[in-house]
C-alpha cells in the first residue's frame, strides 16, 4: 500500500500540532506552584487519567 502524499502531510501536521501543544503545556506547568500542580494532578486523576 502506497502512502498518499496528502494523508501523509495531514499526519505530519497532526504530529507537529500535538508537539506544539505539549510544549505549551510544559511551559505553563514549569511555572505552577506546588498547590496548583497538586490540583492539576487531582483533576487528572478524578477524570480517570493515569499518571
């Protein structure tokens, strides 16, 4: 099965966008206080996300 050049580009755009969002989240998290981080962890845990 050959790779469709348009589909391939969309996948690359999704990967790029995902990496971009992760980088933005990392920047915000780096500046959060301990209570803010604890609240974030609690929120993720209560929504069923594994940490």
